[in-house]
C-alpha cells in the first residue's frame, strides 16, 4: 500500500521536506541569536542611561575612543566652548521636523577637547542655508550628557559626500572632524542633557534613545520558524495518510466493481 512513497513524485516531495526542516532550524537559531544580542544591548543601554554621571576622563582617556560598552553612559565634562569651529549636522529630523544638530567643541584644557552635540535646531529656508543657532555660553561650563560613538556610513545609514556648504557635515565622525581642529579630541562625542550655568537660549535637547523591545520581535520570529517545522512534518504525514486512504478506497471500489462483474457473468451463464 505504501509503495507509492518510492515514486518519483513522492521522492521529490521527501527531498523538499528534508531540506526545509534544517533550513527552518537554522533560521530559528539565527533569530534566537539576534534576540540574545539585542536583549544584551538593550539591557546595557538601559543600565548606562540609569547610571549616575561620572567624569568623562574616567571612561575615555585624552585622545582615546568611546567604547561600545559605554554607549549612552552619562558623563560630565567641563571646559569652554569654541564657537569658531562649530558645525551643524544635516539631515537630522526630530519629531517629524527637518533640522540640524549643533556640534560644538568643548575645550577642556592642555590641548584637549570633546565634541558636544548641543541639540537640535530647525532647518532654514533651504537645505544649504545655515540655520539659526543659539550661541553657546561664554566662559567655563560643565556639561552633563550621554556618551556616543562616532558615526560612520554603516552605523548611521547616511551616505557621506563632499561639497557641502561651509560649516556643515553629514556624519558626526570625530576623527574626520578632528583633523581640522587645533587640538586633540576623543573619538566619540557627548550628547548634551544639561549644562551649568544654564544658557538663556539653547538648541532643543535631543530625546533620550528609545531602547525598544530588546529583540522581542526576533524571539517571536524564532518561535515562528520552529513552529513551521511542525507544520512541515505534520503536513508531510497528513499527505502520506491521505494518499494511502485514497488508494485503499480506490482498491475497495475496484474490488466491488470486479465482484459485481463476476456476479453478473455468473448469472448470465446460469440463464443460458
């Protein structure tokens, strides 16, 4: 009854199922791996956002780089702003509005500085026009902010290009920006939360990052892929059983028809 499983059509179906199962296993494992990575990153970011501020120098040495583990860690740093080397960062919408980020070096002394994202300002009349930017406060200030890594095309999804108007950049790439400054800066920047003394006017603060679901969607997708394995195997057995049942029913019908033909022939022979 089950010899049909060795026919070319069914052999091809077996191969498809046997290929689908490991593929679904792999896809499920990949999604679970992404879930673990994103959950770990989400927990790390949440912990950094909730931690008490520390001095910038305790996390990043002069001229050093911000570590991935310290992303969004709150820090404090003191110095004087250098408005002569201030930049604005293009293509930075906030709350659905087009605008720029304001990037001002904060000189901390002894030939050292750090880039500070002072906040957001709306775009001007055209994309190439410089926006109106509140001047940074003069004199010594203490900035409290979130540590951020330098941006790249890969991390930001923004394609860099040359030929921009003076004073404008597309990426907050501290190493590239630092090449045109008269002092050393760290590889990374500080996203300002508050500063002391508080200025009379300032750019709009950048909202706190949305930590998100921590990979919850990846977990759901992983479970979904593994459920598909059960669907594939269950469908395989269901189709085999249905085929076998159909063949049994066809065999039974053929038997009944043969018996009817034999009975009719016997009756005809008796009548003659």
